[in-house]
């Protein structure tokens, strides 16, 4: 008697995720403004900066783009997996890789993007290595390797689960 209304209430709670998605969309707009600002710095570096400044600014824009792509993947995946199925007929067509992302695939995409972001950041640091202490370099390398090992272990785990 109480089971059906309780389950209906619990199932309806999935809509509480919608504000989180909306906030992520606001964050995506913020990243757009940050990327536009980086583009201005990039253009300025082309004209008056050193070659290294141009490369660092370009890497910064790549980093921001990867983060923005990560946010989009999370938004679409969370909405499609936890809130409501995305209607293929009324929505813009999704790239095939995003239309059917389950939770395991989402975690792998997140970790892959984090590894890429970490690699870009590490490359930025290597281009400006005189301004970093050895301890900081070791920290960034260790962090990057942690992301790589985590990604590899998640992929191995997902492969084992798929084989069962």
C-alpha cells in the first residue's frame, strides 16, 4: 500500500539533479568567457610576446576547451542516465559517442579527459621550467602519473566487468 507511493516519490527525486545540471551549464558559460579572455592574451602574445608565451597561451585555451568538453559530456550523460531519456526526434542529434554513454563509460571519459588536462598542464610547466622548484615538478609529475594509473586501472576494471 505504501510501497508504490514511496517508490514514485523516490523515482521523482531524480529531478533534483536538474539544478546541478543548470549550474554546470552556467559554469560552461563562465569557461567560454575565460577562453575568450585567453584568446585575447594569445593574440597579444603573437604580436608582442615571446614564442614561449604564445605556446603557453595556446595550451591554456586547449586546457579550457578540454574542461568545457568534459562539462558537456557530464551534463548530457547525467541527464540521459539519471533524469530522463533524451528524445531523439525533438533534440539535436547527439554524436554517437555521447548518445549511449553509461555510467562506466562516463567515468572512463572523465578520467581520460583528466589525464589529457593534466598532460597539458604538465606541458605548460615544462615550457616554463625555470620558474618551478624541483619539489613542485615532482608533485605535478606524480599527480599526472596518478591520473594515468587510475585511468588504466579503471579501464582494466571495466574490461573485466564487460567480460563477466
